């Protein structure tokens, strides 16, 4: 007996960032499935897929971010429950698609008696039944090693670079907000034919979100500067970097970042800062209350859709980025 099987792609989304998931589905030319998510009276989450996923290739999209009344922890738990449901429904392969990976900043023990939550989250996804992980611009590349299965670490660089190429003058400088992200800044600078500078900063070990920028390595005098980072949370790092760049003679400063987390005072700080433009992607949902005049939101749906199509077809994901997605 010879059995010819037909691969089936199933795309589902949690409730944290359904607009991005809908864009991805549109790019792929598929319908976004209904995971049948409901809440019990006590806040517990229930999932029952409204279609059979037996033998299918299931992709479950969820940004680990707060959305409305949903906290980041709710978003993570919701995705874990969806993955578990797909596994118990006999899906052939389950891929967790995480545009913004939660708890990524706790990727090592900076002090004693601390957790490594980036590893914990990877373990939870794998234990729930995810066999593959797709994410964009992880806070550090080492997180790829925390997950037991294959990890496709994508980058929003093509989207951000295309925008910057058309909107910054010749002779601009790409700036790393700290010494740890200089290699990322160098990749952007190479593609944009720009020079590189870096901010030397000191972060308090005792006060959360407290950052002091101490100086600039590189020539920014009389030039337009573009700060490149993976995320903006409270905007303390970005705003300290902006002031330092202007103090060192920069004539204009923009920032381009993948994940617009925008916690606490971030929106007010960015709106009142001397930044001329804040460029982000839609990896994290942005309600109207977090939008302001100098904000520019770019879509990464095409990047994710291309990657998911490659995974489904067992093709090379790195070819999408000409091998330039980070290690």
C-alpha cells in the first residue's frame, strides 16, 4: 500500500495581536483559523479549535505583550494553552510564532539569586508541545540555544532599512544605544553605507529602568543620527542617548526599533524628547493611546509570512535575508 499525504497549513492567533496575524494570513493567502478561545468566570482560559488540525502543520501566533485587559503573562499562558490543545488534537507539527518574545531580558544571571526567565519560557513552550520557534529580533542571540527544537531568528532589518534608506540624508550615523548592540548597528550601517557610533551607558543595579549615558564613541558632530535598538520599554535608554548625541553636536536624531513595548512613561518621554521620528514595527499591538505624531509604524507581516511559508515548505529561512538574519 502506498499512501500519499497532503500537507495542510493551519494558522491561528491568540488575542494579543490579531491584527498582525490577519496581515500574515492575507500575505499567505490563507484563512486565519478560529482557536475558540473563551474565558471562565475566574479568568482561566479555555481553547477548543473550531476545525480539525489532525496531521496538520499548525502555526500559533502570539506576541508576548499586554493588550487591553490582557497582561503579558496572560498572553504567554494563552499561547501555551493553544499549543497544548493542538498537541492533544494530534497536530503533526506545531510552531510557536512569537513576534515579541517575553522575558527575554532575563537571559543570564546578572546577580545572585536571580532566575533565567528567557530559558524558562523556552522550556514552557517546548513542554507544551511546540516543536519549533519563530521570533523576530530576540534581545540576545543566545536565547536560540534555550529552545530544544529549531529556532528561526528573524530580523526586522529589511523593513527598517528600506524606510531609512528613503528618509535619512547621506552621511548619517547609525548609533548603538550601548556597546552590546554594536554588531547590529554595524549590519545596518553596512546596508545603508553609513558610519557607526555607540553610546557608553551605565545601568543602575539597584534602581529598575535607571540609565545614565556617559559618552559617545564615534563622530556625530553636525550629523543626523539613527539609534538602532531591539525594543523601547520605558524609553529611558533612548532618551538618555538622544541627549548625549545632541550634547556631542548631532543636528538631528531618529530612532528605529523593532518592538514598541512603551511601558509606563515611555510615550510621554518620547513625545517630549528631541527625537524627530520614532520608527517601530507592529510586532507589539499599539492602541491609540500609545500613538503620537512623530511615531511611524511599519508592518513586519511580510517578513513573518515569508518565513512561515519557508518553514511549511521545508525550505531555507535564511535565504529570505540573504543569510543576514542574526546568529
